């Protein structure tokens, strides 16, 4: 707020955007206007300048529901010679940069912040993501001492995945039955209201089936033709529906690492979900799989990435011969390859993908990290450190 005239806080519905803004003392005196209010939305469509002129500084909630309002905000900023920092704080449950129906992105006038669901450490009251910044800024030989100094509580990753990170179900609802009821209402609201505000969907039943198919494929490379065949819709529809899921911060597509030297690489993205508990509900699964532990790690990486001034790149690496590294983090000239294993016992053979990556890109990375479900941090090979997942995220 001290840098830009407009701050845009984005994230899926119910991640806590409004709660965050309304709890900040510096924003307490500001008028709070939400576009969920029908009368305000009507005024924003016909007289957006009048809405923006209500007060010298405003909080405008759910701005993706009124395209005209963004144009009025841009005009108000441009007409003010001083460009007062933090004058407008906007929130949205959709990524304005990806929405086809919104052409005004406030380029050069806004800073965008993404609020993901709670990380594990946030849910425990520690107010942070994992140790990624320290690992990225330190040589491989120091990683063990960094992680040995971590004293956070050990948890069962299956329980963590079942809780997810959306504040109400993960923090306030005690039973699986209560959470299932809450998720049922969440999905219904998303399909019937939020989704239609982004773009008209001709068949909500098809969209719901594709959501389920996506959640059953967490951690897999995206194959739109195969997904369409399984759900019974065309490949172009799959493409459009996945774009809508990503724009509304539900689906997460992880790009492939693309520095191709001597090995042929897979280039299609991998598919994950924004919240593991919601993914389990949508898929109809009661027991988390290893892919859900991967998803927990990715979610923590996303929360870390989106609060960094210079955002790291989050990628994965896979060759056509089957060698794979689950996550590759690039930041400040350093590269951190990460493999995730849900087993409590790991062997050097489990580091085969990491070793292949380190052979190929010795100039980019001096070591790899293998996260597992056991209690110990130890060298798995000369260049790979095995560490408990709960020591890192």
C-alpha cells in the first residue's frame, strides 16, 4: 500500500480476503463496498464513476463482478496527479489478468497479491510458509543444519490434507461430516454464482464432472483429449473449463521446466488443486493419496512465491524416458529441485530423478531435496538430502 495507488488482493472465495482487510487497523476507517450487493452492482454498471467518488479512499470487494468499475478506478488514478499510494484496495475471487471479459488490468497502476488458503504453519499459528527462502539462499552443505534447527510439530500428512487450508473448514469445523456439508455449499455457490460471473457455462453438470476428473488426476500431466473422453465433452470444452478453474483459483497448472539440453523433456503442465480437502471432496475420496502430499508441498510453495518481491518460478521436470523431479524452484540464479515421497522409508534409488537433474544442470543446482514421511534428516546420496516433509513446510 505504500508503493502503488491500487492494491488488488486476489484468491479463491473463502480464503479470508475480506477478513484480512477488515482486520487491518490502517483500513478501519475506509468505506467497504462489496459487489456482491445487487444494488451496488447495478450502480457500478451504470454509474461507475459515482461509486469510485464515494470517498477519497475505498475498499472494493469482488471487483470481477463489475468490469466498468475497473475502468473508473483507472480513470480516477490517472486524474490524480499525486497518485496517492494505497488509495484503492480491491479484492477479487478471480484472476483479473486471465479473465477474457475484462480488458482493463490496471497495468502500471496496481500491485497484485494472491491470498492462498492457509499454509500448514499458518494453521498452526506460526504465520509463515515453509523454509524455502533459507534453502534457496544457502549452499547445499548447510541445508541439514537449517532443517535440524526446525522445531515445528510433526503431523500426519493425511490429516493435514484432509483439513486443507480454507480457514472455516480447516480451523473451525471439528468433524469430517461438518466439513463435507460446508464444502457442499461452497461448491454449489461456486458453480451457480461465482462461475457464472466469470463466464456463462452451458452445462454445469459437465463442468462439475470435469472438476471431479481433475481432482482424481492431481499430480498428473494434463491430457485434455483423455480428460474430455472420460467426461464426455470435447477437447475445446476441456480447455475452456480448465482455464475457468484456473482463473478462479481452483485448479493449478504447474508448467514444465523447459531447458532442454541432452534429454527430451515433457512440456505439458501438471495439474493440482488449490486446496487438498476440497479436492478430496470433489473427487469423492476419503483417503488421501501420495499426490495429495505433493499438492500440500506445492500449495506451500505457491504461498511462499506470491509474497516474494521477485517471484520465483515453480516448475516440474520430466523426461520422455520417465525420469522426473516433482518441483523445480528457480530464484535469484539458484535452482532447488524437490522430490516428494509419501513413504516413511526412502532409499538412494528414490533419488534417481534428482540425480539425473543434477547431472544435467550441475551449473544451476548444487543439491536436491527429497521430502519423506519419516522422522530423520539425513544425506540420501552425496548430492541429495532426505528430510521430513513437516520440517520444511
